[in-house]
């Protein structure tokens, strides 16, 4: 009973967190278009985890989003994966996806990223987005399950 | 538990250190958040090699959080000597940005010149703090993925090994539950 409750709480926090995260990505160019200084702060939040190359970003209000297309795809994929988590998992399975599934979802993003990194080819923005999206949909099935287990093992069980 | 935490330190240091350094280098950071997630996975890989018992997802999350914190420190330390290169890199980006954006905010050229010199220490600390939170979450995700990836082999080995129940009965119970 407690486990299911933890599961649900982690799910809600993850969903709210990813919605907030996505909102920031879109708020940044909006604030920049209004010349509100806070835009720099939001761009700065994302700068350590994204190259923010303007040629690799989607644009809104004439300014690039706070992350590149691949990262945006990952976050939107994460959002969709979280949204359908209760349907797919039903808050029952405490197991992460099988390794084969992980490799199927991960191989495209690894190949595409390495190919672009070594200038073997240049993928279009939309393809980068789709590849990131595919990978992102898988991540909540690790994150929600893992964080629930973490809270159960390291917080609740240690207190007892 | 203390022993377990100590054991986690070295793998987290290696995984987080590598991830933090690579994510701090301007050209290498094109892999975005993947470095930090990869650092968490690497930390679990090293921990898994040393651990006498099968790792749980909670262990993966903890070592991932540690590796995220180490990555934050490494990223910050790397960014100091690389600041001139990074500024040049950002300047190039801004030039490209100017080509793509319809309008640039007023005074954006001088904004670059002001650069790090006028960055207030409190803003730097706030940046490090935010980095620490974001990197910890990504590191935890990497750690959980790592446990899922490397657990299987360890389980087989774990079945052969006799686990000292008296050391940590709670975790062993959990491991048994997961196996069943």
C-alpha cells in the first residue's frame, strides 16, 4: 500500500517537474522577445546541459528555444512517457525495461549523435527531435520506478 | 550503510569526474545531458564491479546523485581555465545567432564584453547550485539505468555467493524480493 502511494507521489512530482521544465524552455524566448532580463537566467539554467547552438534550435517569437531540437525531443518524449506511464505500467511493475528495449530505443540517438559529432553527416532538426523524442519516452520507466525504489530503500526503510 | 556509502564514493568520483570534465569542454558538450547520464551509468558500472551484493535501483540512484554532484564540481573547475575559450565559442555562437534571429536585443554585443568580469559571485553560486540539482537528477537517472543494465550478470554471480545477512538484512530482503 505504501509502495503504491510512493509510486503515485513520484509520478505526480515527475509529471509536474517535466511540465515546469518544458514551460521554462518556451518562456525563455518569450521573455527575450520582450527584452525582459530574466530570459538570460533561464537560458543560463539550460546552458550546462545543452550546447544551445542557435542553428540547432527551434524558434519562437524570433528567438531560439532554451534547448536544441534533440534535447527538446528528449524532454517532450519524457513528458509523453510520463503521461502514459499509469496506462503502461499501472503502478504495478517495479522492474525497469529490459536491456533489449533500452538498446532499441538508444541505438538511434547514439548513432545520430556520434555521426553529427564527427561530421559524418548532418541530421535535420526535425529528425533530431524525433530521435530524441523516441529515447525520451523510455526514460520515465527508469526514473519513476528507480526513484520510488530509492525512497523506499533509503528513506522509509532506513527510518524503520 | 556507512561502508556502502564509502564504497560508492570512488565510482561516483570516476563517473562524475569524467562526465563533468567532458560536459565542461565547449566542443565536447554537443552531447548535452547525455554526458551526465553516461557518468551515472559509468559510476554504477564501477560500483557493480566492486559490490559484493547485487545492486538495487536505490543504490543506483544514490551513486548517480553523488556522480552528479562530482560532475557539478568538475564542470565548474574545468570552466574556470577554459573561460577564454568558452567566451570565444559563445561569441561565435552569438554571431551565428545574429544570422538566425530576426532581431537582437539591444546592447547584446556589449553584453558579451562585460562577460565574466561583471558576473556577481552570488549569481555564480546560484548557477552552481542549480547545476548541482539538475546534474543530480540526471545522474540519478543514469545510475538507475546503469543498475538495470548491469544487474543481470551480478544476479547470476550473486546467486552463487553467500551474502552476509547480518550486515544488511533489509537490503538483502529487498534483493531477494526483486529476484523473485
